[in-house]
C-alpha cells in the first residue's frame, strides 16, 4: 500500500526519500481488510486516493531469435511457410487457443533459416514450448534452436558469443 508521505511522518514512520514513490521502510497498518482504521478504531475507513500498481513485467513484448535446423539442409521455407509451421505447432500443443496466440515474424533469412519473432510477454512460454516440441516438417526431422530471447529488440542486434575482437 502506498500512503502519502506526510501521513506517514505524522504517524512516526521512516520514509525512504530516495525512492520516487516514497516507499515506507517501517510497517504501519493504516487500513484493515474490514475497512476499520486501526489508528482510530471508531472512525470508518475512507477510500484512499492512492492506488497500488504492481508491474511484474513492464515490457509488453519479448523478442526471440530462432533457427530452424532440418534433416535435409537443401529444404527451404518461405516466411509464410515458417509462420504457418509455427502456428501448426501451437495448435497441436495448445489447440485453437494456442493457434490464436499473436506473434509476428519480424525478420527471416531464407539461407540460414533464422527468424526474429515478436510475441506478447504472456505468450512467450507457450510459443517457446511449442517450438521446442516441433519435431518434423514434411516427413523430415527438424528442431528449432532458440538463439536469443530478450524483452528488448536492441539486445538481439549483437551476440557476445559471436563477437570477434581483432
């Protein structure tokens, strides 16, 4: 619960001024679950003008750099075929709900079969698990390799594992 700093100082709480929301460092219970003010039990609790907002993950999207490895390396897929293949994998694992998961194919390289995918953060685990469990494409074995995952697109521009210093 976030309380106005002036009210906390009156109650004798220690206020941390370094944090922008003035997070309290001492536990003071201002309101109980029953709506009674514990500092003054005779007074009913008034609605607080402050609202507590908790963001577990502030980034709306995650970006995945994936590579498709096929048993026959001469097989080529177009970007449309790759997206259809991924949707088929989502549908086989999660049904129609999984097939409705929104993701975007931002970039695709036909030669290396490497793709850059954008998925909403809530669907990252579903997409990742369906990519992991895809095992065949047109009667030949295949595997998706997840190369990089980040909530920031800029983080996928370079890979420190492939960095060559001269």
